[in-house]
């Protein structure tokens, strides 16, 4: 005990001292760094430029990278405190192997030996595809590229997918079907240059706050936000469409109906660049305004206003996120969004784009290079030409490339329950919080013979179940690139050494390859991420996602560069896809696709009368593995809450701050703090999913989009009880 | 491009330095800092644009980083307000640092002159080195701006990052805001004093208390029922146990010396000095213990610096003088010296003045449940109840009027407490009604026990029996009851504050 402190002679003035520094100005002395390392934020896919202040081997501060084109000197609250994630107490420092039921520290040598031996043994006994690998959107592109080769060619299993299937796979599927390829066509700048911005199921104020400044800088725009909840983003809107849960597909079809009926369409664009228009027009007959308004709960005035605003826009932008994607009709909803853009020619021009606002910092990188739902470079498994081309680039037999995609994430989990998947490798994701219907997942993981979890932190709910935990370096401790929502590639740099024996995922993948004996074949002469990037440049050459003109040197100089940038073409600040109206389909035309609206799968009834919507809050990132380590973020959002309309609460005698249980057919979330609020519609409730202590995914359902395999997180039927009322 | 005037006020912006290679775009206003110092009659202030705020709390995080504060201390906070009905719901956010008031109540209350209002910039500055951690400023501010840091033993608050301003840099919150919702501008103080309506907003206490200078731009179509979302759960305040202990015992000493003075004056001669010395000892100990309430007890001596404006300084002076005069009177009793009626009267007068100063400390606008005559009544009723009971319990006199005096004290306290509760419960002021809800809810048992003790030990016992044993028991019980009552006084006050966010548990992450 500091006696001088107790009597007051000492007021810890030293700890709270300020200092002046030419880099930071006058600030808390403990934030003053010896050097600043520029990198890219490791949370969401906005892709903000950020600098880490380093003193010794410690990250003491962060600040926005002023020269970065994306974030214009700003960061969100997670970015502003990101350095606190690095030296967190829960960082995993050594490999842990389960012996006699307990995780004990082992050497890397033992850890990798056990991993390869067990995976090999399982594969020998149950077939190569009995190994499932769940990746992430959190690694650098170079790691995704290496991991894809390692899993598909080294381990030889195609049951490989990422947590991106919980997040953006719907956008991927939708783009592929409508345009012939994945790839968000627009750019952030479009938010600033559009005169009508329609956001669907996208609460960017909470989830991508840095994008809001693009809207703020656009004085001409009319902002329309379609969301059943009065989100922070809905409050920014000129026109909020409080539609019924998952009626978005009907809304989009209804808008298309009005566009066609009032000839607010670009017939020339349609004729030159699309197919399927006639069929679409016939299909849209089924979506007259009266019917659409009944489905969506909107007024005909709201519907017409929206359609006319978008139809008459010089440049109309449609942005969407999880409200659209997290749906069993997600892919068709994305197609319906693309339909609107194609009908009005709102694509490939400044301000005009259908645009998926991606989730994770490098979900885009894994989509392009990852070898999960497609082969690197948006190559199709079922295209013999693509296979031959890739095999030639890699100098391998074409037969080693799978001719079809393996199991998607939910199907790998289901496969584990059925015994088809016997071993699993989970990398940088935490399904024990994020996967829907946790009961099934727990069963799946319990049935595994060997589970390897690779993470920067321990314990997480997922590492606790592992047989082997591999300690990975995290953001700030390794090098590579991220690609953001607008296809902009940014450099990620190392500021400090990883703690203990933690290693960059890239090194881990190469070490595993070494053990497998395929390092020289798959990664010849590779020393670091730069080698992977150079190979990726070659592999992506000529593809839609062409990186061949991008180099680390260029990224260091320009901060961030959008693909496609074929080698030898001039650099452009902002690029858009499909500017020439040519689409990567067989006939070069985009397709109109007809997606029939259907009610969401689990409708409320008397036993489960409310519709649960799940989502996020600005203070936390996904499963909170990182943000729970940041005291100020925990302070600002310490626990989950359940939003309920007072009209519903009155009926069951509940009040704000009561502790309630959320009960569905599948499970129960116990002791959530109730918030009575008019933010949420009567008949609906909302809770954030970040919190493992009160995990919303105990009650969400196993219903998946048939094409993208993305879960229908946003709607399920629940009832709310006072805590412990039944059990 | 320098000195581009924007808005109708005197706000001037520095243009952002454009790094080569960066895109030239309409950047939202950044580096928002006035280019000049305020002139005579002017000061700096914040402008907050509620129409732009998206509730991202970047300002809060940036402020904590800037000032190296632990997570539990937030010199800038973001509150949430809500109004209307679905789907015409409105939700808005309030971001607030210090309002750098024209009449800063923190400064007026401070007993050690730790606060200064900078005569050039108008920034209300606080010195952590001068501060002794009495936390009186935290009771005085209607917005909850000064926050006590128990690790340091001192208070801290937003200083408008004036050290950054003087270097031509924006405050941390201003710089961090992605929406350009916060700015620093220059205000003419006389004009603002004449019309400061723009300092008010739903979710904020009235700017009347101290004339906040923060200008708030409100949305044009704010729903009439827009208000705080944090009012459904009322948290008890800190009990300040050393103060509970000290207040009751100094009041006891006042009552005891008043009784002893009257006894002595009316010719009672038996060993009054025993009682006098005993009560003096209690009061002395309590005054010593009260310094434990300070974050920095060793600097308690500084507390008389603010005599010109701080009731806390005056309390320290008043109670010290009372202790001196009472010691003198006790000595005169012990050595049977002449002139005691006058000396005793002087001691009682100083004691009454000291207790009055004590009470005045709590009469602050920021704590409505304290800011009434009931506080004065409660403190003097404690003196009237415990003083006579104490003298009886020391066995120096069995005079019947002492028992009646105690009963009067008990009755007065009982009446004061019940009337105060009715006043709180019937009030339309949120903080007062919230206090009554704490008393009738979470603290109902304690409140009823206190009333019961007042009846038993304050009314029935002194009138029913003169036996020493009963007197001692009655005194002990009444003292415990008053301590309980004073503890309730502290925990059930609901301070004015700005709207907070919804989360009920302000979980403090290390």
C-alpha cells in the first residue's frame, strides 16, 4: 500500500502527467510514442487507415492515418482504442494441448506434431474430406491465399469455408448470379455523389460509423433507410421505411413494379446490357403496390415516394448489410437489389451502384483469394477452363483441384453431427458465440475426434472446447494486406512483436505445410507475406479482381489502392466495376432474376409471440473477443439488453431493467436486461449478439439460405419471460 | 485558405493540411479550433450539434485517451434521449464535456481554490495539485461534470483541452468526431447571459443553475415527449460515512453544550464538566474522522482558503471556532471559573453557526432533495434530540425539562422526515420523486426503522422513564437512528445530471 497516496501527499501526478509532442500535440504522457507505424484497422471492412504509436515494444496509442483516402482522419470508438487489444491479459502466449482433459502448455513442435498426426490419422481412417476447416475474415490476404492452398492441396479436403458465410456469402451469391462474378461494383465515394441513397437493413451509424461522414458530406442526397427498427441510421434518414421483418424482397419487387409501370427505367441500358427483362416484367405483375404494402406494412405513399425517388435519381445508390444477408431469401433479395440498379442503369457510374457494405476487415480478401466458395481469383470450381488455368499457374495436376465446392460452414457443422466431419480446424473465429442455434454446434464440436482452434486470445468460448489451441499474432503484430468493402487494398504492418511464442498465422500455415511435407511444393521459396502477395498478383492477373498492378511499394506510397488494377494500367483514385456495361457472364450481360417473396421461416404464434431481431452495437466487435479487453468499450456497453416495445411489455407486466429470459423452441437466453423503447415495433424484440454471457444465438434457428448457406439470424419466434419464471 | 468564417458565430476554422497524394474532397470540418483568443467580455465554449451526432461515442473514447483516464471516469459523456412512438420514434444523443459556465458552481463551492475560471479563455480549470478530494464540486455541478478519481484522491474534469487550443489544435473530442458535431467557438458573455436558451436541451438540467455556455443545436422537429432513457433505474448515491459520523456528532455536541449552558446558568452545579468533556471528545474525534472523507487528508488544512465563497470552508471555520469555544467553556466548568453564562452562550452561538454552515453545504441546486429547509430542520432537530439525551445519559442531571427538550427534538425530526417524504413523493421534479422512490423502495426498511427509533428513543423513552439505564439505552438507540437517518440522507439524494445511456450497470472494467 502506498501510504503517501493514502494520506494524500501523492496524487499519482506522474501517472496522469501530460506532455507535448510534435506528433500528437499536448496529450497524456503515457500516449507519447517513439515511432508511428502506419497500418489498416483490423475491425470492420470500412478499412480505415490507422497509425499505431509504439514505445519500446508496446503499442501506446493509435490515431487516424491522415493521408488515408477512406477515413479522412477519423476513426470509430473501436479504432480509437484498438491498441488496447494488443497487450490484453487474455492474449494466448503458448500452444495448449489437451492432456487428461486439461489444456496444458506445450512446445510448438509438439503442438504441430500432434495436429498433423491427428488430422492425418483421421483423414486416413475416414477419408480426406473428414477434416473440416473454418476460416475467417480476420486474416491478411496473404494468409488466406496460403491457407487455401494448404487446406485444399496440402490436407486435400474441400470441406473448407469461412465465417464469411455467416456474414457476406449472400452478397457473393447474389453478385455471382446477377453479374456473373462476386465483386462490389461501387465505391464509398458514391455515397457522397449519389442524389438518392437507399440503405436496406444497414445500420451504418452503429456498424460502419466512419461511412456516415460520406453521407454528411453529401448535401444533395435524399437518404432512405429501410429497417424494421428505428436504428441510429434510421434517425439520419430523410425517409425511414419501417417495414415488417424480412419484407424487403417484397419492397424491392414493389419498387421494381412501380419503376416499370411508370417507365422510370433505362430501356437503352436494359436492352444493351441485360437479359431476362421480359420475364421480370411478367413476374413483377405479382407485386402491385397494394399487395406490397400489405406485406411490408408501408403506406402506398411511402412505397411510391421511394420508387419515384430512386427511379428519378441521377445517381441512385443502394447499400445493404446484414438485414438483407441474414435471410433464407438473402440471395434473391440481393438479386432484387441488382434488378433495381439494372432497370435504372444505376451501376458503373459515379454515385450509382448496388453496394454490399462488408463486415470484416478482410472478408473481401478471403472472397478473392480464399479457395472456399470459389477458387482464387473468383475462379469457378465447375469451370474446366478456370481449373486448367489455375493448375497451370500453380504447376500442379489439374485433377488436384476440386471440381465442386465442398461443404459450407453450416454443412460442416451438420456434417460433424452426422459423423461425416471427424476433425476440425477453426481459425480466428468464435462460433460458440456467433453460430446460430448453439445447441447443434455444441453437439457437433463434442462429436469431433480432434478440434484445433487458432486464436490470439484464450479463453474464448471456442478455445475452451479445443483439443489444441494455437497462439496467433493479431493485428499490429504481423504484415500483409486487407481489402475493404470498396475493393481498396491497404497495407497492414507490424508494430510490435507478438506476446510469448505467438506467431503470425502466415508462419503457422507454413510450419504446418512443412510438417505435412508440402511446403516446398505449395510455397516454394516463400519467406514472408510478400512472397504470397507476389504470387497472388500473378494468379489474379486478368481476373476481375486483378491485383497485378498493385505492389507493397505502391501501397506504402498511396496508402490504399482499389482493384482491379492490371499491371501497366494507369492508377485511378476511384474505380468502379462494370463502367462499360460488360459483365463477366458468358454473354457479357447482367441477368434479371425473379425472387419470390416468402414469409420468414419461423412465424410467431401464441406460444412464441414475438419476432427476435439480432444485431450489433457500435462499441463491440463481433463475439467481443477483442473489445471485451478494452476497458472503455466495456464501460460504454457492458452487457446485452433486450429492446421491447412498451405496448408488449405492458401485457406481461414487465418494466425497464427487469431481467428477462428470451425463450425459443431451441433454447433460452437467461437474465437479459430489458429495455422498453419505442425504437422497436410492437411484436418485435431486439438484442445484440456480441455477448457470450447472454448469447442471442442460443435461441436463433438453423435456417439457411439455400444458395449462400447464410443463416437467417434476423428473425425467429420467441417469448419473453421474467428471469427464471420457468426453466 | 486561412480564416474561413463559418456559421453565424465567431467560429473560425483552420483548413486541413492536405497531404500529397490524399484525395481532395469535401472533408467534414476538422481541426475545428478558433484562430484567435477571446477578447475582453468573451470566452471559449463548446458547440454541440445534435442533428449531426450519431451516438458513436468517439468523443468519449478520444477524451479518455487524451487524458489517460480510467474507463470509469469520463470527462466527456454521451447520453441518449428518446421520444415519440413507433414508427415515429426519435432518438438523439447528447455529447457533453464541461460547460465552462458563466457562474461555475463547482468553483463557488470549492473550499481550496482548486478551480479557476481563466480570465482570457473562460475555461474553468481545475488543479489536481491544489485539490484535496473533498468532492464538494461534484455535489455542486448540475451536470455531473467534475468526477472524483478514487485512485488519485482528487477530482478531475474537462478543461476544453486548452493546452491543445493554445497550440492551434482542436480538443480531442472535436478532432475525433466523425460527424463534425462538436466544435469550439467564441461567445460574448454579456449577450449569452441575456439569452442562454440555446444551452438547454431535453435530457439536460436547466442552464439556470450556473449559465452553461455550451450552445446546443437541436433538431427542428423534436417530439415533445423527448427525454432521458436512463430514468427507470435510480442508483443510490455514495454514503460518505465519515460525513455521516461527523455531522451527527457535531450536531450532538451543539445540543449537549446548549443543555449544559442552560443547566449551568440555571444554577445546576453537579459535575457538568464530565458531560462537557465527553461531548467535546466525541465532536473532536468526529471532526478528525471527517478528514478521512477527503481524498488527500493530509491537506485538510487547506479547506479554509475558500471562505469568501465556499460554505465548506465556512463550516470548517465555524465548527473549529465552536470546538475552541466549547473547550473553553468545558475548562471553565472543570475549574469552576466565572463568566460561564456568557462563554457558554458564545459557544452555543458558534456551534449553531457551524451547524448552519454544515446545512448550507447541502443546499445546492444540483441536489434538489437536499436543497430545502428540511436539511436545516433535520440538522438542528438532531442537535435538539441527541444533545439532551446525551446529557441525561451521562447522568449529570435528571432535570425534567431535558427530557421534554429531547422529546421536542424527536418530534421535530419525526415531523421533518415525514413531511419531507411527502414533499418528495408529490413533487413533479424528477430528481425529487426519484428520491422518494428510493426511500419507499430500496430503502424502505431503513426509513421505517429510523422513524420507529425516533418514536421509541426520541419520544417514548425520555418521557416514560428517568432511570439512567433507560437514558443510556435511549441515547444509544437515538444516536444509531440519527446515523441511519444521515446515511439515508446521503444515499437517497438523486443528483441532477445529464442524460446517460441506457445500461443500468455502470460496470467498471479495470
